[in-house]
């Protein structure tokens, strides 16, 4: 497979100043990758044996929305007469009409989208259409998991990478009204010179001081493989959906995690992203809270060491009334790692009574890291609440002095923060296989992590 460069991925809905270099990202796909089958699906037959489709679920929601509105667009019985919508529909601005505002490209697109009311046309994923198409091609087709109304379901998807290969999964989830569905996704891969989590080979953990030479911009080893997941989820009325994604690949891999959500009335979706490994990772999520009283909660935990890069793009569009969204991120950057997190909450016209909150806490454990955080609130409605903030900082000098008095060097102090993040991920892993992946990665990053590993293995045996 030839080298592929995807530009303007994970783009912010409303761009900011270009010189900040945060509006989007460029994804480089390693050259010469072969498509490999490294995907495993663990699910009950009842979830796989279904005629439900994501497109069908969206179409049913569209019918109900159209019936409530009396049609769509200009045919709607409640046509939007706002000046911004009139301006968006004009082929050229009428300078004689002082009530017609000038719109940016984003504002025009948003106004037309709101007026159309087309759920399928408005569907998006966090990284973008190009990445979604690429991952779908690598996966070789989508797998649909669907629950029955009021039922409970659980599934696990494991994508394991190989050096020189590209492995991906494309999964559609349709959670019927009143149902509960739990999905866990593992994106993992080890280099040819590394033992797998289930290997009996014993290795000496690498030093935590793995930052490249001064001025280096590339990872310790160039990525030689790719792993990814492409996810579309429809949460029906009053459904409960819980999604957990663990990325524990070595620095020989690029990892892409792309997802898009549509929430019906009263739906509750909880997403947990744990990004610990991979030379370059891109995590994107876009959510359409279309139904009234829908709720979306996102909890992101990440670690980046050496010269790894982390890119996150979250877009939550709250269209229903009394919807709620929460984005929480907590991460540690060490070595010469780079990270960008774009978090956008869009309070769309008509979402009265809605509330959105985004928060991030970043610990810069090394002076050579590069962190960029872009919390954004877009609002076109009154009677709403939007909150955002970020806490970013280095370890305080007095803290370093205290730890130094206790015999801990800067490298050992940095290892403490790495170990804490890894221990938290291991203790809260969805299953033993993902926990072992975290332990394997931890043994390569922190010299003392082997003791934590042995302790947990003894508990598992007991």
C-alpha cells in the first residue's frame, strides 16, 4: 500500500487563528502496509444475528422528527424565518437589506444544516470522512451489533496490529429503545522485538528517560504499523450505552479511533477513552444529541512519553431540549511528547434548557513537552449553560525539591507520574486481556512497574 497523507483531519467546526496550528491535523499513514486480519469480535449471537442497521435506525428517527415538525426545510410547518437562515439561502448578499447579516463559511453551513433538519446528512465522526472511509476499507466491511428493546447486551472488539500491516474494525451499534449495551474496544500492537502480554519471556524494563536527543521531532522508532477502529452508534429512546476504548500499542504503531453518535430522546451514552501507547494516535468523536433530554458523558485519560503525539477532537452538538454533555480529560505528558485536544460543545438553535461542560487537567512532567488545549463553546440559543476550562501546569519546584530530599531524581519523579497513570488504567481495565496489555506497556515505560504487575497477577490467581 502506498504512503497516504490525509489532510485537515479532526477539524474544529469553527476554526480559530491559523497561526496557532490547532484547527486540524495531518495524518500520515506509513508506506507499504499490507491489510492484515487482526480483529476479533466477542459478542453473543443474538447481538450479531440482526436485521437492524444504523441507517434504518436514523431513518426511523427522521420520520418521527419530521412528523413533529410538520416536514423538513421549506416544507416544514414551522419554517425557520431567522435572518441568519435567510442570509444563508441567498446566492449573493443583498447589500440593500440591512437586516440580512454577513455570515462566515461556518455560520452559513450551520444555518443551512439546522434548516434542513436532516439527521443522516448531518452525521459526522470526530476525525473525518476520509479517515472513516480508509478504516472501513482496511476493515473490509462493517459489523452490526444490535439489541432488542429493553434487553441488555455486551461485546468486546480487539484489534491487534502487526508490523508492516494495517488492521482495523468497522462496527455499527444499534441500541434499541430502553436497552443497555456495553462495548469495549482494545487497540493493541507490539514491535517484533517486544514480548506480547501473554508471552512467558522475561525482559528488563526500559528506562523511563526515553526522550530523544535535543531537537529531535520523531518518535524513538518510526511507526511500522497501523491499527484503527471506525464506530457508529445509535442510542434509541431511553437507551443506555457505555463504550470503553483502550489504546496500548507500542511506539511502532499509528492508532486511529474514529466514532460518531446519534442520541434519541432520553438516551444516555458514556464514553471512556484510555490512550496510553502508540507513536501517533488520533482520537475523534462527534455526537448528535438530537432527542430531548439526551445525555453524553466523555472521560478521557491519556499518557504520552518519549516523542509520541496525541491528537483528540471532540464535537458534541446539542440539538434537543434539556440535553446535557460533559467532557472530562486528564493526562500526563513526559519526554518530548506533543498533544492537542480540541473540545467543541455546540449549543444549536432550539436546544433550550441544555447544559454543556468541558474540563481538562494536564500535568507537564517534563520541560520538553508541547501541549495545546482548545476548549470551545458555540451558542445559538438562550436559556442554556456552557462551561469550559483547563488546568495545565508543571510539577512545582518545591515539589521536586521535596522529592529530591527523599532521594528521587527528576527521572524517578517523572516515572512516578507515569506509573500512577498506568496503575489507574490497569485497575479499571474492562477485562484481564486489556489489563495485561497495560502491564506489558508499563513494564516497558517504568522500571518499577513490574512489581505492580506481579502483585496484580497474584491477586488474579488467588
